[in-house]
């Protein structure tokens, strides 16, 4: 019984983690498919009249997903320079944005890095506190753990994918 | 040690279920807030030129979320009549759609019913097979369980919320 006592919870956790990462990967695959289909001209078009264009949405997804690295205590952001142009209001005066080709490369690099981090993180770690909740609040709300951040960011990505898809006129 | 063996996995499961349901409720709250803000006229407007209007998106979310009831083996759909107008192509010839006021009521009723079902479902049940995966496939891919459907449908809702928000001009 001893072995079962110590391994069962970890097996459970590994299953949960697989569920969350699978859904994350599914959304990434959908974004990848769409981006590879759209021309740079289409990506530079507003997703709807008066709304953000595809470049902003892509930059925003990179900046926000990149933010998971420090938030989950995995390391430093790969692209801290994308925070200013792509988080908060779009088209801030005097804030330059990188070329589309650079953003597309950053997106691929970031996903490879996140996949590596997520794969290497021990199961137990996913259920610990992330860096934007206090130890006191976490003691009361243990569901607000690192894995919860990934569930939340997957939904955030789905939200913007629903907008990005409007650029697909084919 | 015996007690720990049997209770620890359930506590783990309950925590994980809470994470998934919390994210589902967060998306519901966002849709509710937006719907209560939009006029019927705004809801009847396309979310972007040539795209579905808010009424279709709302009807689609009700129909798809309602589909979880039989899929998870919880019971029968509350609004089976919404499948024809709101799943698949929009504006099918000869397919009538209910008035906006009726849809808004159905949305509230459905969420109350889903909340009840989700709360009452035993933790162990969430990790069992749903009705669109075969026992053979489930044996190989146990992460494709009932709870995984809720993660997936939460992302589906986020995707469409990203479109619905375009009706908010204020």
C-alpha cells in the first residue's frame, strides 16, 4: 500500500497536467494553422472595423504568453520589448512594433520554449503558488495555482483566436 | 495510511474540478455582463462585416453548451430545437430562430441547470469517459474524460466571446 499512497496523487496530477497542456497545444495549433494561411497584408488588416489588426493580436498573444515565464517562476521573458507595444492600448504614439516576419519567428520560438518549460516542470510544482498571488490568499484559494494560469491563458488565446479568424476570407 | 490512500486522490480531483469550473464560471460571467449591456438591436448586428450576428453567437453558445448534458451523460438537452438554427451554418433557409428575449432566458436557464449538474456530479465521475469517445480510445487516452469536455467548451465560449465583444461600441 505504501507505494500506492505516494504514487497515486502524482499520477492524478500528471493526468490533469496533460489535460491542460493538450488544450493549450490545441489552441496553439489552431493559431499556427491560421497564421501560416494569412498573408502579411491580411495580418496587417483590422480584424473588424475600428478593431485591432492581426499583427497587434499576434504581438499581444506573444507578450501575454511570454509573461507566463516569470509568473510561473520558470525564468525571464524572451521578448520583454513586446510589453510596451502589445499590452494595453494598441497603437500607442511613439511605440514602434517589430516587422511581421520577426513576430512570426518570436511566436515559434516562444512556443518551443514554453513547451520545454511545461514538459520539464515537475507535476508537484504545477500545483504551487504563482507569482501574482500572495501566500495568504493562496492558502485560502489553492486552486489559484500555476496550472490555473495556463488554463486562463489558454482561454485568453481562444478569445483572440476568435477575432483573428475574421482575417480568414478564404 | 489506508485512509490517506483512498482520500488523497479525491481531494486532488476536487481541487482540479474547482479549477476547471472556476474558469468556466469566469467566462459565463463575462458573457452575462456583455449581454446585459447590449441592446437587442446591437445583438442583432453582425459582429464584423459578413460575419455572424450576436443573436447567432448567443444561440450557438446555448446549443453547444446544452450539448454537454447528453455528452456527459447528465440527462437530456434543455433546448434541442436550437441545434438546427445555431449549429453549423448560420442563416439556413427556412430555419426559424427564437426571439432574442427567449434566447436570453434560455441562456440563464441553461447556466443554472449546468451549474446544478456540475455541482452534483461526483468527483470520480468527471474522470470517466464521455459519450463521444469509444471505450478502446479512452483506455489509451484517459485525459479525454468528461472534465476535458468542460475545458474544451470553456475555450469554445472564450473564442466566441472574443467576437461578441465587437458589438460593444461603448
